[in-house]
C-alpha cells in the first residue's frame, strides 16, 4: 500500500480487492476528526465511540456507491451529524422513560422496605437461573450499565434489558408470595442502594497476605510429598531428614505468618488512628471554609448594587412561576399522602384508556406507537377528565403523538431508501416499506400519500379537528401543520389566482392547482381538497 494514495484510491482498492489495510488507513486518517465531531454533539465518550463506529460501517457499506468527485472528509462530516442526531434522540427518549418510571415507583418505596427484603434477598437470588442471576448482579450489585451487562453476557443491550426485566419481575413475585409487596422499580432502587456495603478498612490487605503465605506453604509441602511417592526405597530413606526439615520449615512459615498478621493488625490500628486524625483535620478545614464562605457572602451582599438585586429577584420569580406545577404536586402529597399526584395521573391515564376502548371511532392506527410518557402528557392539563371536551383534548394529544412518532420513522425510512438506491425516491409505499426500522401496518400507510418526488403527506379523516397535526415528510426534513394552517399556507396561491383573473376569487379549491409552488403548498391544497370531498 502506498501511503500517498488519496482517500478515493484507497476506497477503490478496498471495494475491488477487499483490501482491509486500505480501509484501515482511511480509518487512521479520519478517526480523530470523526470522534471529535461526534463527541462535541453527543457529549459522551461512549456514545461518541458508537457514532464513530456507525459512521465507518456506513462508509464500508456505501464505498462502491460514492461519486468519483466525492470529498471524503465532507461526506463523513454529514454522516456524523445525521448519526449523532439519531443517537441523541434515542438516548433522550430512553432516559425520559426510565426517569418517569423510576420517579413514579419511588413515590411508593420507603426505607422500611429494605428491612423486610434484606433477610430474603440471597434466597430470592438463588431462585434465578445462572444467566439471570449474573445479569442482576452486574446491573444492580456492581452498578454496570446495560451496554456493559450485554457485552459481558455476549448479548445486545436490548437483550440485556429484557433479561434483567424478567429477573426483577421474578424477584418481585418471590417477595410477594412471602407477604412483601413492592413494585419492580422500588425493588431495584432498594437493592441498588443497600445490597453492597463497604467492607472494613484493611480487610483486603489482611486477607491477601494470609492467603498468599498459606498458599505458598501448602504448595511447598504438597510438592515435596508427591516427589516422595515416586522415589525408591533407598531414596525415601535418604529423604527422611529432608521431610523433617520441610515440616520444620512449615512450622516456621506458620509462625512467620502469625507474626506478619500481628504486624498487619498493628499497622491497621495505626492507620485507623491516622484516619481519625485526618477526619478531624478535614472537619476543622470544612468549618474554616464555611466561615470564609459566610464572610465572603456578607461582603458580596454589602457591595451588591440594586440592579443586581432586582435581576436576582426577577430570576427567582421566573423559577417560582416555572415550578408552579411541581409546587401543586408537592402540596397534594403533603395534604393527602394517600392520594398523591402520581396516583392521580395514573388514575386519569386508566380512565382515558377505558374511555378510548369505548370510543373506537376516535382511534387511529398510529396510536400503537404512543408511549407511557405520551399517555401522561395527554392527561397532564386535565385534572378531572370528566367532560367530553376533556376527552377530546386528551385523545387529540394522543393522535398527534402517534403521528409524530410515525413521521420520524418515515423520514428515517426515506433516508435509508435514498442511501441504498443512489439518492432515488421510492415510487410507492411497497418500495419504501422494507426500509422501516420496525414493521408498519398497511392501515397506517393508507392514511398517507407518497408523491413521485419522495414527499409523504398525511390525509385527513372524519375524526380530525382543526387542532390535529399533519406532517409533510421528506429526506431533507419535515413540516407540521394543522387544519387552521392549511388555509394560511395557500394564501400565496390564492393571491396569484386573484391577480391572474382581474380580482375574481376561485369558486373551487381545485382552481388553485396551477398556482401552488412549494411542497408545503401542494400538501395544504391536497388537505383542502380531501376535506371538501369529505363534506
């Protein structure tokens, strides 16, 4: 391989001859750029490594499809951006789901749970099979991440999450059969906080020294005996004295180990004394630092100008206004702990699900994509969910959340299709369907239209209101509008018609067709035509 070869020459060697050294040289040249750009965008070294790996995998897959004038640095930079955005969104959704579940479950968890769980924990752990037990130990006893657990078990992160979920549920059922009722998230919190306690200081050193000395003595004695068994009678006679010496040596080593243990204990006591002195010095230092901080604060308060004080008051007022909902939740918990705000949210979610089951005409297929967080958001602003308007607002929020999730999936599918087909657009949904990350029902695809230019637009339905959102999706981006915005989007086309017809206004929306220019105007006119046909 010639080190002066250009990037495209190296890629050509890789694609034609499967030259791994050529691809390795490309990675060496650009890895620092890719990793640094990814780190700036995802703010995590582990995620940055994942982005870098994904970028170079994409390069290996698409090397034979790059144009001859491609500048590899610019191409990599674009792929970094796209991959980083997808990973950041995925991590954000996962963290939100885990945080909400943990917070809701933690409200029902008390410190007293550990006193009931502790005596039975190890017995419960032994009811798990080897793989589940290992997964729980790594995740909650040693604090490993799901990625690390999956790597240790030789599985993916998603498989590790599912295995841990099943194991925790099995532990929860074990405790429930013995009269200890605790939620899955609460059990996880209690185990993580209490299962592993700190051992006494110095115990590791004592154990290591004793084990090494004892192991050496036993190994020496055993080796001597094995050699003795293979000797002849004359040799055994000659070695009798050596055995006596070996026994004496063992006794000497045992006494030496005892003396070393005594010295270790003395050193441990001295270390404890020094540690106590260190803690006392740290306490005095903290007290001095506290007094210094108080003095600085007094000086700062005395010298602060009125404008700064007003600015701080404005910030405090802003924070108070922003946390009004949190204050209401805390007040509800303080006034009536048995009817907490978290339980009220869950009750409203349950009530909304029951109502939706009885109102099948208000559902759309995209509801299969909504998450538990979407259900919570739907009932967030409705405290009682009693009137028909309350249900309509909540159901509209769910429909919009389902459409938003499908729009994200559809845009990713368009991008995957373009990458695999030289930037071409699919002619219909049958060509695009294999590129969705997860299977999509035909009932959902029938609610959208795919133009020859690769633009997906949503259709209206009888249950849609003016506040229902509709998406226009393409490879380069997406736009969202509702029923009210559709007419605003057609204003340029309307003005063009009036100017071309001496001030006369159109009598039918189809007359605006020659005057629409942008994809957004085309999508808006399509929705108006569909709405007119429905009426």
